[in-house]
């Protein structure tokens, strides 16, 4: 159904956007991989929102499932009633999880899922008679969510800085990031030093207090699509087992088929104690998330004196959200979309390599339909741009003007400097549409390159600290 631009002139004076200076296009509708605004502009949704929209926009089956469920029952509280969609969805999810990971705790999103996972880790240790365990180790380049617990484990400096006094000082280890190896080693001979960093961190300070290690198997917004070498997670699993530390995989972005497997951890053949999923679970049609819990963790809670996990959120596991999740999963399965992501990912990866022709493109990474492009001032030294140049935002802005939406970010070098964009198109995208995405990106990068060259040239002429000659006074 073609829709005309509404042309409505609505005021934004009462909306509190996260950027209070932003003037955002007003999206009125979406269809497949495209978004349309009220002025008639079309945007190719190259980031699927923020790696959310896996089925594309306006999917009739999901809309009808939602409608049907809303007509039956939209909400009943999980403390008193169960519902059919939650039972069906949890059964369907567990057909795709690794052996043993067979309990699903539903949430309304990613941060809520991460909070659930760390509280469950704590509850598990308490019920096993280890009340001293409460600290969670995470990695330095990471994003785990915006709530206080999730932000405490997040490394990203810009997101943390203002809230530092409120955050819990949990330990953090180096991120496995071969393009910017924290140990200045090469993947061929490094002995996966970054994995052993976990054991060093556990032993460094009161090892008996460490409850869990949380990690994004393939990194999302803080360093898009950074992947570890194959052995990394096998070593991590061993270290966790040895020190009675639970392994939590934060798959809020990488899960639900985004990287070509249901869970990204399945690329590495390792089963975590918990996996947090969200985003693609509902393809954006409803706020939804889940924690996939290993039976050994579940049993400890089940066999405790009360059998209760003291935790809960009002909207968690509501029938409407679960009905949406169920239809999304059925669609993914029936259309074999996760397998398709694996195939398309290889095509996408090859196409993206062409962007290396731009001098400021440093690293290009892609697994399935999750990709990241990192920008550098010098490809040789891998030196990033100044953080206040906000090069990721600049690229995103040019792309948007050219009809492509990409997700910008910064801090991928040291949580301050380092610019990138994230690409995560819907799984229904066709090869020729991936070609178009890369074409628009290519053109936008050419424009940004010209702008950056001018700025760098000005900087060379007038380096900071250089005293400029006073302009002559006109008589
Ligand atoms: C890896 C990861 N964890 C957690 C979150 C937080 O999820 P939400 O924004 O739904 O709270 C995100 C969001 O981008 C994420 O990418």
C-alpha cells in the first residue's frame, strides 16, 4: 500500500529527545527495508533501527498476530497467571539454543535482560551457600545497557562519565580486539593473551567475590562486529569453570540470527550459563527481551528453600509481546532467514571491501548481517580522528542526506577516540539492495573524505598552539 507524505506540521516542543538539539526527520511509515518521512523522503534502513528490525517494516503476518492476540488478551500479570504465547515461545526458543540452555526468563528489553542476568548470577551463588560472590567482570570496550547495573559493566566512557559516582566499581579486562590488540600482539602468535586476562583479573583481587563474567560474543555498538579468534571462548569457559564464575553472553545485538547463527556464541561451540537476547526477538514490533538460562542455574533456584527468584518487571512475559516474538520466530524458521543471513553476510562482506578505496576507512568487519566500519586518520598508524570531530556522526549525516540510515558510534579505540558506523540491515534484504546500500555509503564516504581532507589541511597549516599573525588593521 503506497502512502502519501502526511505533510502534517507537528510541533516537537514537548518531546524530550535524548539529543535536545536534534531536528529529527518524522517517520510516518515503513515498508520492507525502507523508512519514509512526512516530507516524502525515503531511507534505506541500513542499521535495522539499531540491529532490531530483522523482518523489515510492515510485515503483515506479525501485524495480524499482534492484532489477534490483542483481541484475545493483551496483558495479565505473570506473578499470578501464565499465558499461551509465553509457553509456546519459550518452547520454540529452546529448540534453537545449545543443549542445556533450556529455561527462558522474559524481559521488556536488553538492559532489563542484563540486569536480570546479573541478579540471577548473584541469586544462584547465594542459594549455593556462596554469599560472598557478587562482583561481575566485564570487558573494557563494551556496551551492556543504560540502567545503573548494566552501565556499571559497560566500558564506554562517554556513556558513563556523568554517572560515575552512581556506578558500581566492577573490574574490567581487556577486550579481544585484534585490529587494536591491547597487548600489541599478532593473532598468529599471541596465545590469546586477552582471554587469560580474565584469569589475571579474577586472581588479582578477592577471587572468591567474583560471581560472573559478561561479554558480547561479537561486539555491537562499542566496536561493531569485532570477533574473537576461535579459541577465545573455549579458554574463557575453562577459566570460568575453574573459578566458579558464571559466563553470561550478552547477545542483545548479536543474537536472534544477526550473525548467521541463532546465537553468535554458537560460532565458537561454547555454551554460556546465560545468554541475554532482545532486539531481533520481536523485530521491533514490541519491546521484548529474554534471558536464556542453563538448567544447572535454574535448578539451583528451583531447589532453593522458597524456589523463588526475587526479581520481576511488570511487562515481562506479557501475552502480547510473546505472541509477537512467537510469530517472528516462526517467520524466521519458515523462511529460513537465519541461514539466509549466513549466505548474505558473505556477499555483504565482499561488497563492503570495496570501501577500502577511501583513505580514512581503517577496518571493515562483517559477520552475517552485522558489520562495522572503523575510520582512522592514518591507515598505517591506525590513529583515530579527534573525538570532537565526531566522524561517525558526520558519515551518518551524509548517508542520511543520501537516503541511507546507518548507526554511528565512537570510542572504539579507548572508549574516547575511535569512530565507526554499524550496519545491520533487515534479513529480508536482497543482494541488489545490499549493492544499493554499499553504493550510497561509497558516495557518502567520498563526500566525507573531501570534508575531512580540507579540515586536516587547515590543521596542518594552523596546528593548535601556533600563533596566527594578527590581521593588518585597515587605515
Ligand atoms: C549488547 C547490548 N547489550 C545491551 C543493550 C541494551 O539494550 P536496551 O537498549 O534494549 O536496553 C544493547 C543495546 O544496544 C546492546 O547492544
